[in-house]
C-alpha cells in the first residue's frame, strides 16, 4: 500500500503555472500563424481527416470563427501547457515529493524547450503534451493506489485518440514494459481490461473513422517516414537531451536511476523500460523525433524527488538546482518563443534551431505576392504546393481567385474548376507539375523580406497556361501526402 501523499505545494505549482500562462499569453501574438495553424483553421468539422483526427482542427476552426488571430487559436495550447505543469507536479507528489520536488517538477516542465514551443503554437503535440502525462499518472496510481485508475487511464487515452493515434504507441510501450519487468500481477485484475474497454469506447469515433476510410493514418505515417526517417533516426537520441533542455537531463536522468534502484519504487520500474521501447518505436516509425516528450515529462516529475533530496543537503546544492532550472528556462524561452524582434530574427540562429519559429514568418507577405501575380495574370485558380501556402491565401485573401491544393486532406476538399486554363502554381511542386501545361513562366519568388530561411523562402510563383489533360484526370496526380 502506498503511503499518504504529501500536501500539494499550491504556491509553487500554481505559481509556475501562472507565470507560464502570463508568458505564453504575452507572446501568443508574436510573429504570426504557424503553417499547421493556417491548415487547421481551414479543415471543416468532421469525424476525421486524411492526415488528422478531428480534435485540434475543430478547436482551431471554432476559435477562428470567433477571432481569427494567432493569439486566439493558441488559447488551447496555453491551457494545455499550464495544466501539464500541474500534472507533472502531481507525479512528483505521487512519489512522495514535497514542496521542493513539486517546485522543480513544475518549473522544469513548464519552462522546458519543447513545452514552451508547444504551448506557444497550436499543434496536435500541444494537446498530447498534456494527455500523455495524464495517462501515465493514472497508470502509476492504478499500480500504487487503486486499480480503478486503469479505467481513467483508458478514458483519457481514448480522448487522446481524437487528437492523434500515436497514443497507441504509448499504451503499447507501457503494456509491454509491464509484461517484461512487472508488476505482472496487475494484469490479473479486470481493471486493466476495463481500461482497454474505455480506450475503445471513448476512442470509437476515431477508430471507426480510420477503419471505414482504410486507416489513412497508416498511409500518412508511412509518407512521413519516407520523408523524415533518415533525419529522425539520427536525431531521436540527441532530442532526448533537447526536449526539456540539456540542464534538465540530470533531473529526468535521476528519475530513471531512482526507479531502477529504489526498492520502494520497484513496482514502477516499467517506466524506464517504457521510455526505451517508445524511443525504439520512434526510430522504427521515423516520423518525428519529439514523440517521447510526454513520457519524459513524467520521468522529469519522478526525478524531481531525488534531486530535491540532493539539493536539501546544502545551500550550494540548492542554489545549483535553482540555477539549473532557471537558466534552462531562460534559454528555452529565447529559443522557443517570439522574444527576438521579428526584424532581427533572420540574423540569429533561432530559425535554424527552432523550425516552429521559422514557420511562423512571412505568410501575409507571401499571400500578397501570390495575389498580385494571380490578379495580374487573370488566373482561374491558384494551386498551392502545401497547406501552409493554401492556408495563408485563405486567411489573407487571393484576390477572388479560387485556391486549391493537393496536399494531404486538401486534395479531397479542393479541386480546380473544370474549365481552368490560366493557373498560378506556387511552391516546390511547380518543378514537376509544369510538364502538365502547354507553357509556364515564373513571375515571382516568395520572399519574406526578413532573411528567414523557411520552406517557402525563394520558391517560385509561376503562371501556367492550358493544361494538357482534363482536370479530373490531372488532379489526382497532383495529390500528395507528407
């Protein structure tokens, strides 16, 4: 039986959450929309999309219908980041951590590099950052306190399926880890299977959509793997040090060691094994290197307990612990948030180390360039190579010219008019689509005017005439997943 929990350190935990809320709210309007936000606000309400479960796009579109500005779309990300702070502090408390441990857990979790980045921009990862630690906390409580928590873990995981099917990788890692190192006796109870049932029931809309549509998320994952795998497989292990920041590696590292060495925590030894399995799955999938973040946040909460005990043994140690968390937070804020003035951003290394920052720059100017070319050419349609370009034109206007894209879900939601003869093609897809037209001419190249090198910078804006095939034949050939 687990011991009674120490009091919740409300001042330190809520202080960290409040400071994070102020910082994220104060910077939420910085730079501009991220490409994914421009995409999400376009997607209509649905049970699912070709590349996305429905939750994050539904939030973005609903908020954009009220206030179509970046800061409004980002409110769910801000809330998720602040709640994550509380959840990670509860992990430390669950393992006996007092006020000091809960403070380290809260401030480290809130002001790590990727928590700040995902709290600033509305991505599917923004909600996963909250939902995954909640699932793991429920599992920990199910093992240590009451088996009824298995049902709660399943219900939260089912909700997470509406955001991203990747939570199944977390569940698989936890389940296999328990089978490998225990405590296996928990699986003899009906409660874990009640948790599985909760996953299936709560997640049934997402699972049913996938089944009826032929599991498009598997095709999407395969496409991402083909594009990203070589880079991701090199970056996964270094990213473990970068997800929260290098100065916090000793904290979650202490959690890993303590889980393996402390007899009182023996029943939770599946957590380090689950992290290893999740890293292996991330390497195998080769899609994105940040997938272990949710589980790493839990291990940060665990590690806050031995680190607080270490820091309590002297004033110098306590100062070092505070300095490490504070310095990590300051560096993370500069890298992850729009603190560098926009006009100076291109002269700093921030866009190179933080792709999210680069992808928030230039959309209004890009849309203006495309609009000028389309209106001047008397275009019948604009074909955007990716959903960021399509989303920017949808948000900032295309001069009345229809905008379509074959990228991901937009391929099924948009299509050129059957009689379109004069076509503006924007972006990298132009290089191989020009052969489908009688003639093409590059009229401009996108330039954000800030020297920020992102995916759009320098790509062509071309005018093409007279497609060589009917659009109902040509359009499927322009569709692409990535």
